[in-house]
């Protein structure tokens, strides 16, 4: 069994732990990846002129408390338009076969990769990718018939 030494820093404190490779892959690596992702987001926002405080406020949806004006609330027109578009989307999804609808919901709605979906359902990745493209074509055709440019 192989072990790894990891260092965890929190504020002024620093801890060194020895964990198994399995523990590292299961717990610490995803945690570390999340921290790196947050750091990259913060750095990207700072390059665009935002401060660390505004990033924290944005992440926690507390921008008003820090003095950053919140974006405008959507007007009635925008809400009605969204409701109509959601209705058209629901009609488009109803026009698909049940297995096509499930594929579309997983791959487009839940942003699951075709590879993951193939692994979960036990299907062939290439076949499912082909079906995904066919579903996209059906949806494009549906939206064009209803006057939407896709």
C-alpha cells in the first residue's frame, strides 16, 4: 500500500498528513481541484479589474452587502418571453421519442458527457454520439419550423 504526504494550509496553520493513495484519490484530490478552480476564477476576475472582495461577494450572491449594485431585476416583458420560450422548448422535447428525450436531458440539460452517459446506460459511445447529433438536428428543425433561427 502506497502512502502520500499532503500539506493542508488553513490561515496561519499548516498540517502535514500521511494518507493512502486511495484516500488521496477519493477525498483530497477532488478537494484540491475545487480549490484550484476557485483560485483560477478569482485570478481571472482580478485580471478583469475585480477585487477579491467582489469575487467573494459574487460567489456568495452577496454583492449588495459589499456595495456592488445588483443587476436589474427582470421586467415583466422578459419574464413573459422566457415563459414562452420555455413553452416552445417543452413542445420541442415532447416531439422527441422517450429515449431521445432522456439522451437530450442528460447530455444537454445535465451537461453529462456522452462518454459518461454511455457508461451509465451501457451503450456504445459512438452510437450514442450519433444519436445525440440526430437529436440536435431534430431540435434544430423543430425550432426553424417555429420561426427561431438556430
